[in-house]
C-alpha cells in the first residue's frame, strides 16, 4: 500500500469520527479487528485514532453498527428486493459498494428498536448488521479490492441525520424468524411456518442432555449446523457431524436425505469472519509479513539471572557498591552495582575513550519490585556528586525530549536517575502526548552522539541555539520487571531503544538491616574529586573543549574484543536468517556494549593510569553476552506482538509460576479474569501451537480439565 493510500485511510477514519461514528482498526486486507475487544474499542477520539493508524498504517476501518441498520446485499446481480418501488425506497441513504460486488445500505434504527444482526432473514443472500455488529467502511481494501461509496450516496451526515428504513423493511425485520433456522421446519420440510419451533444460535441443548426427541430434531440439527458454519466449517464437515449426531442422539433418527438437506441449506450462509479468526487464530497469520519465514524461530534459552561474580568491578565501582550495601535498609547487590557503574560512567564522561572512540555513556536499567532497595543507590550517587561540586550534573525525570537537550546544553555531561521508567514507556505506547515520543527520539540520538556534535533544535522565529559538543548522557533507570516488559512495544524492540539498555534484574528482596549513619569513605570522595577536576583538552573552565584521553588496550584484550565482535556477528546472522528483527537489533549492539563496559572497568580499576586489560574484556564479554541472552528470553516470554498474543503469554506465565506448572480449568480461568468463550479460544490456540498440554482427570464421578506447560510435560516424559 502506498503512503498516499495510508494517509487516505487515516483521513477517512478521522472524517467518520468527526461525523460521530466511532471507528477501530481492522487487519489490513481483512475484516478482523486489530484491537483487544474488537468493535467495543471503537472511539471518536482523534488522538487514539491517529495512534492506531500510525501503528497500523494500512489498517482497514471498522464502524460499529449499534443504533444503525446496515442492509448487506451480497452479489452484483442480486435483484433483491425485486420491486422497483421498494428498490427506490431502499436507495434513500448512503450506499457502500463492497469488494465482491454487493452493497451496504445504511440507515438509523427507529426509536424503540433494538435490532440485532440477521443472516438471510429478509431475503436470499441479504444480511443485516445492527446492535452487536460492525461493518468495514471505504476506502478499506479486502483481497486487493476496495470498498467505495456509490456516486452521490457517500456517508456525509451524522448518525442522527440518517434516514430510517422504509416501512416494508421494518415489518420484515420485526417478523418472527431466527438466524440459521428460518426455512427449516420441525417435520423435515424446507419452509417453516411462522412460529415453528426454533432456538437462537448458540442456545443450550435440551435439558435432558443427550437425546433429541421428535419434534425438535430439524431445528436442533439446524442450530448445531449453524454453529459449525459460523466458525467456517465446510458442507462435508458439517454433514459428517450431523450424521453422527443424528444416529447417536435423535430419537428416532431423521432420514439421511433430510440431514443432508439441513447441511446444504445452512451452507448457503457465509461464515462469521470474526468467529473464524478467533477459532483458527488468524490474528498471528494476518500480522505476519509474507516475506517472513513461516517456521517459528528457535525459542531462546533462559540463561537465568546475572551471576553474582559478574556484579563486581575492581576499584571505584566496588568501593561505592560496598558503601551502598552497608548503608541501605534493604541491601540490593544488583541495584548497588548498577548505581555504582552509572556513577563511574558519568564521572568519566567526555574525559576518556578507547582506541575505537567508544565513550562511557551507558543506559542502565535496574528491574526490581517496590521497596526492594532501588532508592539508596540513587541517593548515594547524589550525595557523592554534591560533595565534589557536581550536583548540577544530576537530572531526575525526563519531562520532554527538549528538556533533556536543554539540560545537556547547560551541563554536557549528566547523570539522569529516574524511577518507574516503565510508566514513560507506557505513555509513549499510548501516544497521547507528543512530548513522550520526543523523549525516545532524543535518547536514541544522544546515545550515538557522544563522540560527535549534537545539533540543538531550532525554535520557530528564533536563532539557532547551536550544538552540544560531545554530549554525554548516562541513564540509571529503575522499573518493576513485569511492568517494564509489558510496556515495551515491537517498535521499541526494533528501533534500537531496547538494544541500548543494559538491563540488570534483581532477585528477591534481601533481609533488612539496621544501618548506621556512616560518612562516605574518603577514598571514594578523593576518586570522585579527581574526576571532577580532570579536564583533558584545551581552554579554560568556561570554554573547555574536551579531547578525551585514549585508554589503550593490551594485545590480549584487543583479541578478546575481536572474538566478542565475531560471536555477536554470528548471532546477528542467525537472527537475520530466521527473520528475527529483535534479535538482529539486540545482537547488533553487543560489541559496542562490551567495549564501553571494558572502558568503565579500566577507569574504575585505576583512574590515573587506566589500561583495558584481559580481565576487563573477559568480564565485559561475559557480562554483555549473558545480559543479551537473558533480555531476548524475557522479551519472548513477556512482550506481545498483538493483544491476542499478550493474553497467550499471560496464560503461559501463570502456568509457569504454578506448582508443577499446571492449573485446573476453573483456577486458570479465574486468574485470567476473562469471558469463557475467549478463554476457550486462548487455550485451544496454545494447545494447537504445542505450548500447553490439556488433560482430563476423573474424580468421584466428575471430570476435570487441567492445563500444563508442554515443556514441563516433555521433561516428565524424558523428551529432549
């Protein structure tokens, strides 16, 4: 689809909303909703609509039909309603021409009516959409063909200004008759008399459970056939099911010819596309690009949390970390390490670089639950920077991208410490405030500008504010683990934002302690003060132009960094071959991360005469590779491609956390807090994908269903 047509879809959606018609996005080239609750998520809010179509640029437009009446006449040569006078009365409002040659006549429901959807009730191949339904509107495209408004019959009035349907049509809609049962009588004839027995689609079987007595056989079989047709089953599939039901449960069985007639009659109706999509999990199929391999890429292996032996860097980092652990009410080794690493990276900003011109600007993210020790490392960093005269180099929250730029324009080297970074990501995802979007763009650009010049934005009507020379931003953010991963979007995973983060996961909260009031050790303050005063380059304090000192590699260190790069390139190629965009993005940053961290290790170990040695590069390589594999595993387990996938991941997580990785039907359904039909669709999809195993267990005469992770069952069975 061209950019012009994409803009055309968004413009049309906004125009419908302005007229008062709520809209929602549907799968491109399909009629399946893209939102979690389908047409129930429809809105007239322009901001939400823009956000949807920015995310799904070629999405079709859905309009709920509550309060409306849509007469859907299928087939280009369908002469219904037959009489010229009726046809003329029918064509008194907006008319949408469908891709298959049919047409949608659009009316408003008269006061006091609450019509529902029908199929074939008012005429052959004529359906209606009303309360509980929706239509796809022009200029949407299905199977390469567009919906379009008939000439002079475009939708250009508010819902209240639409014409009401003609009287003869109202009478047809108010007359008796049920979907999929109209036209089949209780005695086996083709046409049912008004008032003949019938049940709405999806109603329960007779109260006696198994037997279908004479007098209800035709209507019941027609109702069962309707359910099967609704989810897309063919005539032969429906006939096979009806024949078995007829023999096993009808008393006496109907003649075989009558059963076949029911199957043929029901198959005149089109399946319900939404029901088909849920039953067959079309969501993931429709979302996957045609060029993407059909085989799912291999699952990532969980390397587990970062080993404790990787949470140590000699010198300044360990000294700050130890003081933090001593003075924290709840000592948290991971958070203390992250805070100390961030402090060293900030102090060395614009002052050192490696032979490849890599700098110490790091984006660190500590994941821990509330009250688990996230606060003390931030406070200690602030105390140290204040003590050495660098309090102005601290930032707390990202108000906007422009605010970050303004701060760095005043202090080119800064440490931003912010809590609840997942909230910022959720705000970006919702896209209701452009300032949050500008934060991500600024962070992405600043990260790559540490060894160059960052041009400041130009304000309208004012002179250019110039540029920031070698801006150095270090971020030490914290978030709650599950909130962070759920806040990530596919765009964040592939645009480089996620790949730039060094993620540190905390385990369970440690036991509390009664800390004393201890002064910061002199050695820490001496090292921090040395960095504050160290200014390699030219000029005085006001006009200092930094020329960072080059920290050399030893030959062994250089060899290890080359091996790390080659390993990352191999993993990148493997991800590329599997069509894994997230994997390529993350592995593409591994070599850079390893070099930055090795540089931080070197200046922490010896700030006066730093050297990147074998120990520094071995640590950095192990640290980054482990962190990368863990991050990829966590995104696979927690980050969803779409709302349906998100619900599937929730099911898997609840099973993963359960004893024996198994839960009963009733318990799992309660924990998912969702409707039964949606829950059944979820577990059926997961079973078909091989993610879970469903087993039945009988106790005291009752049968119960249990769901277990497939990987757990494979372990029990001794499979690989």
